């Protein structure tokens, strides 16, 4: 399955924040949206990702003082992207190798969605289930 197909089913909603909001506000947004990461954008340009993991690192490093500092102090800056024509297998390898759980999707240099590791796993399970059912049908048909 391709990234474009996942986004077609999931939708292209992207939850983003500005780099100057506080980490506390980003935490509230993560909680309110019930997501594990937010895309940090400066206008139309993606400048980072702030994830639950980044929040844990921030609090571990700077304690509660980190919550009053801007997201830009703690966000992951080297953003790894996905493209609509990439396969789930490629995404799974990229996410595993780089130990990341969220990939913003760029289409024609514009942000068009976010793929999470949960989306990838859900897709893999659906494909395995469909393959197993096809094999059962084939065997039953004789």
C-alpha cells in the first residue's frame, strides 16, 4: 500500500504549532488532539516536530522550567519526510532505522498529512488479514 492510499483513508489533517509557543502549550495541544506529535511550522515551512519523546527529554534535561520555554528549544529539527508514492514497507524501514514514530508527508513541497507508526502497523495487519483470507478462499475452492 502507498502513503497516498493511507492518507485517503485516514485524511490529511495535520496538527501544527508555531515554534515560539511554549512547551506547556504544545503539551496541551498534544493532549487535546490526542496525538503523539505536532508539526512545527514557521508559516508554510516545516521547521521541526515536537513529540511526546521530545517533551520527556526536555523535562528530564531542564525540569519544569522547560514548560515555559519555546517549542523551538526542544523540537526535533532534522525532519524526515514521506512522499505519497512511497510504500508502507519503505516507511516501516525508515521509521525503524531512525527510531521515529511520525513522518510528515510532502506532496509538491507542501505538507499534506502525517503518517504514524500506528497507521503503518494498521495497514500491515489489514494486508496480512486480506492475504490470509484470500489463501483460505483459494484452498477452500480446491
